C-alpha cells in the first residue's frame, strides 16, 4: 500500500512502529463517518467549515487515514479545494485542511501530527497552494507553522472564532487581506 512521506525534521517518534498512514480512499467511507462522529459532536455538519467546503469532494491525493498497530482505524484527515474571493471578485485557490480527527482513546500518541504531516508533505512543492484551516492555533502553529496573522480580514459563511482561522503559506502576504472564504467553483 502507498505510504505517505514525512517532511524531514517533523518526526512522529511516539507513533507505534507498526502504525501506518494510508490513502483515505482505501477506507470504507462509513468507517470514516463513524470516526468523525466519535471525535466531534453530533452536530458537526452544522459547523462553518462544512459550509466553506460546500458540496466539493475531498481531494484523494491529500487525504489520509492512520491505522494503529492492529490495523484498526485510528484517525483521518481530509483536504478540500476552497476559494478566498477578494473584494474585486477574484477567486484565489486554497487548500482547506480538516477535519483532522483521532479516536479519543488514541489521542496524544502522535496520530494527529502524522496525519497533518502526511497531507502537508503530499502537497506538490512545485506549486504549493496556501493552506487554510479552522483549529487551535496552539496545536497547528506549534507543530506546522499555521498562523492567524493574515486571516483577520477573511470572512466565513457562518459563525467562527476569528483567531482560529489559520493559514500556512510560503508567502502569505500575497493573499488578499480581505475576502470571503467559500467553495471553489470552476
Ligand atoms: C486535535 C487532534 C487531531 C490532535 O491529535 P492527537 O493525535 O491527539 O495529537 P498528537 O498526539 O499528534 O499531539 C499531541 C500533542 O499536541 C498537543 N495538543 C493536542 N491537541 C491540542 C490542542 N487542541 N491545542 C493545543 N495542543 C494540543 C498535546 O498536548 C500534545 O502535546 P505534547 O506532545 O507536548 O504532550 C485530536 O486531539 C482530535 O481528534 N481532537 C478532536 C477533534 C478535533 O478537535 N480536531 C481538530 C479540529 S479539525
């Protein structure tokens, strides 16, 4: 099975050596939904992140699952195409990362870091799109360099704690300071 690559320097030493990262497409979608229901509250589908993504499909090349040492599903990550539409109506493509979810009993063992690292290291380095997510700056900033420094003027289609809107980009200053996040429309 295809293994995800890890970025040099971003180790996941605490992960059990028999654990695996595999493409999410290789996992039964009912199992993925059940895991998300366990990791999040049942109303998860009303979250603003779902509205941002709209009816887009997650991107198979950037979405992964973690299996524990017994090959049971431990966690998942999905990644979606979204747009930041500036105040002149121009859509800037972004990758929306998440949800990232680890079974409660397996949290704190390195699965979350392994999953996010798998997605970030699978992004084509020749043309890396900036990444956006809604999450804890303490976690995503500390391990992956996401920050809310450039997102204060980004509007979302629903309630959100603005400080949890995080971006990671080689040069975030090329992104609009003001704009609306929403689904990518071709
Ligand atoms: C957030 C989540 C994905 C992290 O995955 P995980 O496998 O538990 O975390 P890891 O083992 O990779 O990392 C553990 C480290 O991150 C820290 N950490 C975990 N969640 C954190 C958070 N929300 N804020 C700050 N630090 C956090 C832990 O304290 C630990 O630090 P330490 O190594 O210094 O002890 C997981 O806890 C989860 O599924 N939570 C519920 C769903 C959720 O909130 N998802 C994120 C929003 S999309």
